[in-house]
C-alpha cells in the first residue's frame, strides 16, 4: 500500500474533533455527557490522539507468555500425577503451593523435565531447612525454578509474621543468598490488594512500596542485592483496557524504582483473574469474565497467566473446572493468535495515556507512603488497610446501587437459580478471630452480601 494514499486528506487536530462533537451534541454538555469518571480516579475521554501523550512510553514486554497451572500440594504423589497429566494437556508451566515441610521433592518432581518446564513454588511456611533440602535435590540439575518468598505479603494477609520481624528477615537473607541458581526468590503478592478492593493506582503503589521494602532491606548487602530478582503476582479485574494499562504501568514503575538501586529493571509478572467480581449465581458468566481478564493480562505483558476455574469459589478443585480454565488460555494462544505479537497494545493512544496516568497517580501514593515511614510502618499503623477499605466501600456502594453491574447477580437474574445444595466450599469471607500483630487485609467479593440474602430465600 502506498504511503501517499492519505495525502489528499487534511489532518484534523484534537481541538477540531472536539468542536465537531460539541456541535453534534446540540447543546448538551460535553463533559457531563461524554466524560466517564472511573472509580480509579481516571477521567476517560471519548477519543484520544497523539496530542494526549506527554512522553513516549517504553515498556519491555516478554516475547511470549506461558499457560500456567496451579497445584496445591496436599499429596506429593497425587500432585506429581496431576502435574504430568496437565503438562500433556497443554500446561506450559507449573505453580506448586506447598503446605507441608514433609513434602518430598523426589516424589513431587518425578519425571518432570525441570530444565524445560518453568516451575514456581510458593510456601505456606518459612523454612531455611526446607529450602536446603530443595537445593540438595537440585544439585547438578538444570532447572527453571522460581521461589515465591513473600514475608511482607504473609504479614499483610495474616496479620502476623511467620515468627517475628527479625527472625523472618534473617531467614529471608539466608534464603536469598542460597537462591542464586533460581530464576527468582522474592515475590510481591499484589493480588491481595486488588481482591480486597483497592483501586488500580493504590494497587500499583502498594506493590511498588511492598517491593521497595525488600530492595531497601537488601541495599546494604551487595551479595544479597546482586541476587535480588523479583516476581509480581497480580490480579486482573474487569475493566479491559484499564487492566492492560495497569500491567504496563507496573513494569514502568518497577523499572524506575530498580534503576535507583542499580539492579536489573526487569521483573517477572504472574497474572491471574480477580476474585472480586466472581459470582455464585449464574456462575457460567465467570467464564466470560476470566476470558477478558486473561486477555488483559496477555496484552498487558504478563510472563505467566494462571486462569482460575469458573466454579472455584464454591466447588472443590475438580478435573472439569481445571480443564475448562486451561482450555480458555489454550484457545487464546493457539486459536486467537495471542502469542504472535508481544507488544500488541503499543501505540494505542488510549492505553498509553492510561498507562501514564496510572503510573503518575501510583507514584504520588508511593511517595506519600515513603514520606510516612514506608509500607511496613503504614501497614502496622493500619493506614494501608483503611485506604483499601475506603475504596472497597465506595465500590460496594456502586454495586449495591446498580452502577456497577454483575450480570445474573444484581441485573438480569435467573429466578430459577438454586445454589444452596451445590456449595462444597464456603464462598464468603470467613471471620476467624485470633490475636494478630496488625489488622490483616481481607479479600472479599462485591457480590457476597446480595448472594447471602438470596440464599436465605431459596
């Protein structure tokens, strides 16, 4: 196609477009009619041009992304069997959640090609001895294993350290020093903030401040600092373009932070769908929600994408739910060509403008946190929890008033739906009173209250 094809058309400025729109509105107010004000503090215009971009954005997306399968390890034998089975069915990486120090790696990793399959390991405990057993097992083996050690994430989620602040950091230091052969050792779990109701700028700022606690802690030890490789766990919500921009803004923000510490500006992102908008009634719609959320993760530049099953909130783990969840990602990758271009969203004025706005707003919050003594201090004082709660309450009010729609739940309900006899898991926030060092951040779905009321009337 000739590059002179459009030369006969006169260029139109953003100002001229706006004047034309105002003329067509026939007296209606442009700002009130066409400007959308999001709960994240972003005002969305009806059109974007190159004039909206202050500076060019450069974000290095991964060349490809992997279909990740999450396996909770209750039995080493059964978990190994499941891992081998899902790899044959299309999974490209594995995410093991280990709950017991008695796990046997010889059994768990039997017949798994460690040099070819990216593996992520998170622990429900903190143990240097257990890591030593993993290192001994891996001696002389090529592997692509990443550890997900996050003592601050555990504190935020549970309200307590594993042992105490000093002991946890001592163990963390020893683990990071020994983890030089792992792809990464430290993870920052940002899913907690999103699932608890934080806005996107808050979510980004809290992940950045969370990461900064680790970077600042390791900054005085060059041996540990050199081995600092971070992975971010993120949850993608329902606002398709916003979530693409969120992941791009995360890479942008982390690169800026890492440059201050003179370490690699690259980070790994493992994305998964949000729990916040998942529903008990009309649960099949969760398939649609997770599909668009996974698309956002891929286009935003996630390295790994794990898709939670549509029935995860009320059913025990099952083969059918896992298969459908995995196949959603396989369709995106193998039938929808989502693996062909690594930077498909680059150059989109709307997305790049959102990326800049999210990064700027998140940076403002991050600076407030650092000026207030840092993330841990504000977590201990309850400031982070209060800010998230305030955002969650506002979002809940929008849902309750119908301004946020969850189809099948607060709009277009199926009156014949019955769920009371299908609940294998308790799908609501569990309150377990216990003594904690600080107030934990609690995950809660926005449909929980209405679902509880509906269950009573079945």
